[in-house]
C-alpha cells in the first residue's frame, strides 16, 4: 500500500504540476535543515523519513521530465 507522500506525488504527476512538486521538495529540504540544526533531540528517524520523501518527490519530478522529452 502506498504511503501518503507517494499518493500526493502521484496526484501531482497526474496533474503535471511540477511547481507543486518543486515546492514540496523545497519544504522537505528546509525541514531537514531545521531538524539538523536542533540540539538535544534525536531526530534521526524523522530525518530518514524526510530523505525518503525527497527520493519519492524526485522520482515524480523525473517522471515529469521523462514525459516532457517524449
């Protein structure tokens, strides 16, 4: 069963909404930077999830790039 980010990315890909995917990726990247700057908290699991989200988002962007070249 797909997780939430996969469903969101699939929706944006089906709508051909590159801007939304770019915004989503930037939001995740900013969140990762903010969490890495925190001290006193173990955010490793959350950071791992964010990195996995970014991979899914980038795969969606790659799909849009592939569709644009065909």
